[in-house]
């Protein structure tokens, strides 16, 4: 069964450093998403991406965050200058449909720890 | 922001019995509701969904009930199996917001054998 792949599974970084979280969505999918879950809290929407541009973003997704699809297979989330509160599990998701939420497939996540 | 609430952090059930997980929402714009299941070190995986035009959807051992007037939905698992032990997330979306999901905090289900 096709799956969304995320690397690395764990990332430790110093506050103020830049991090790039990588995702390989399912190959025929067109819609891409990042969600995150701070320990003990809800899974929260960050951003959606379609046709090489951001479709929607949450309040969390400020100027420190950016997303990119640098080639035909990868989808990345960059945090320019990490803060302690960015520590969370980051989930990438993809879908081949815009409005059928059950067709959203999640990766296993990248656990980001900012020290 | 508490648009989707799962008030029970955990639930423990005996194997073979029914598990009932509950979820409440506040946003009237939500028209699609889903349950996701999550094992440790894995991402959420889709379990079952229901549109707001229905009040029940069944898939094998899993049934989701929706009470729109009460803004409440529940997931029934019967019979419960040890492999069902996981975190269950209720999520909601609005057609106007595409695939953007609003999640509840999750309920940890433990099925004891």
C-alpha cells in the first residue's frame, strides 16, 4: 500500500537554528498538508499546498515557516529560526482529492525537539 | 479553540465488549466528521467517517453515530479487540475549508484481554 514517508523521524536542534522537515507524499497525490501535535495537545493544522502554492494556512504558520515542493516528489517544511515552542511531532499528509477528508493519508511524523 | 472536544482522555474496556468513544463539536459549519486511529510512532490512519446528512455509518465492527442537534458523535467498536488499543481522534471538516481537519484531543483506548 502506498504511504507518505517522512524524514528524519527525530530531529534535535538548537533554538534559533533552521530546520527542514522532509516528506515524500504518495506519488499521484496533488494536495499536501502539514499538521503538528505538541506533546499532550491536539493535532493542529498548519498549512495546505496545491499547485505549487499555499491554499490555506493557520495562525501558527507565521513568517518563520515556509513550505516548498522542490521537485516532483518531495514536500518540505522549513522553520527558519526555531523556538522552544516549535517542539512537536510534525505530520505530513497528502491526498488526491480536495474535499474528501478520509482520503487524507498521514506520514509517521518527525519529532522535532528544540533545545 | 475547542471546536472539537473529546472529554474522556482514556477508556478501558474488556475484550469482546463494546467500546464507545464520544466527541462533541461547536462549529455549525462542520459537515463531515471522521475518526482516526493512531498507534505509537505512527501517523493517524483513517478509520471511519460520516457526512452531516446521515446519522449513522457502519463499517464492520465500527459504527459512527451523529446527532446534529446535540452536536455530538460517537464511535462504537463491537466487539473490542486488543489490537484496537490505540489513541482515537475525532476530527471535523467543513466543505468550505477543503481537507483542513480540526482534531479533538484524542482518547486512549485500552482493550484488556
